[in-house]
């Protein structure tokens, strides 16, 4: 494959029962090893959770986040070790940014896992104290949704959490305010409003109460200079260095995910192939609809991983 490939790492919501079963079965010496190492680092039964765990087992954010990260890192190891893949461009959707930083050698796998475990624990404390909700608004311009959030603010916090694609924007906040904003969005012409099955109101100012504590945790871990281009979902722009990466992860708690900007930046950097690395296919869907003429692939099952490995191992064509 002689292309510029963006590695896209998914975030929370991509977890599903058996999400790493095909990886452990087909690639025990790479993916199986990574999951076992992650299990040792965190003291969580991640191999079982990611292969035979039930949906309910994976639902708590303090479990879902390290499980998704471990699964993504397992796929990354398969690509690197079994196909000799070298990352040149990476991005992660919220939680996925930690995997992107591992792919670019900014964070070690162990440090990323520890940070994500603590991130999930702190977010869970907010979920226990706040009656929060998140809803995806389909088919309404983001600027209209921003106005609707402002009009709903008398009922509580409601803010844009995710600019996923031009036709899909996620709002987050206190339940009553989110419900009112949803009503107004539908009245304004939104095609659909889809409540998300999440345990906390992510990416809004309700997370500010844990920002200082998590910033202190970030300061306890080393961040190296990027060995590849990382497009941050916090800014939609390249990560300029290790200190910048650390600051972006702090800002990520309360700031929206700017995935539209990430995909626009990837196109500007000449990316022509978009590869989702980890469970789920949500990011593949965003890429297909945003960059319709690009090649988009995922690693959601054994057949897709197998086909990808065959293509990565194939020698590049030689022009004569």
C-alpha cells in the first residue's frame, strides 16, 4: 500500500461484547500479549472483559475507557509487528487521542493506560453526582445547535460536546437542559435526535471539577516529542510537542471533540486512506460521508484485519 494513511482511534461508545475476541484468537502473540500486559499494568481483567465480557460489564466509564484503549493498542501492535506498519499520521476521537499519542511515540502504552484508567475513575465521580445526558442531533447545522444550547441554558448546562460530521453534532449537559435543547432542535428541523448510552455528560463544563486533579495526574507522566504527525481532536490541528500534547489532554475534558476539523486537516496533509484502528466503525462512517472519494477501512473483525494485513505486506507497485 503506497498511500498516506490516517490512523483513527475510536473513543467511548465503541465498546461491544467480544470486541477483541478475534484479535486474541488470530493474533495471540501480538494482540494477546498486549492485552495481557495491559491487564498487568492496571490490575483489571482486561483480556476477559474484551473477549467474553457482557455489555453491562463494559458500560461503566472507568472500565470502558481502558478496555477500548487496550483493544486499540492490540490492533496497533498487530499492524506494527506483523506487517511492519509505520505510523505517519494519527488522530483519536476523545479517548482515542491517547492511542494516537502511543502510535506517535509521545506516550508509552503503560502510561497511556494508567492515564486513561484515572480519567475514567474521575469522570465516574462526576456521573455519580450529576444527572447528565448526551444526545446526537442529526441534520441540523452546528451554528443553529449552538444557538439552541444558549436558549436552553436557563434549565442548566447544555453544550456541544462533539462536532462529529457536518450533519451530526452531539450535545452534553444536565438532563433537563439537554431534553429542552433536543425539543428545540427537532422543532427547528433536525431529522433525528438520538440519546447516547453513556454514563456521564462528557466534554462539557460539568467536567471542570475534575480538571485540576487530572492535570496533576498528567504532570506525573512523561510526554515525548511526536515521532509522527498527530492531529488533535481538541483543536483539529497538529500536536506541536510533548508539552502541547499534555495540555490538550487536560483541555479535552471540558472542550468539544472537533472531528470535522480533524478530517479537514487530514485532507490538507494529503491523507488518502482512513484506517479505523480498534473496535467499532463509527469513525469509518464519519470518514466515508466526509471524504467520499477516499479509501476507508476498519479493523472491526477478523476478515477486515486479515485483508488489511495482506495489503500492507504486499510490495508496492514499481513504475517503469
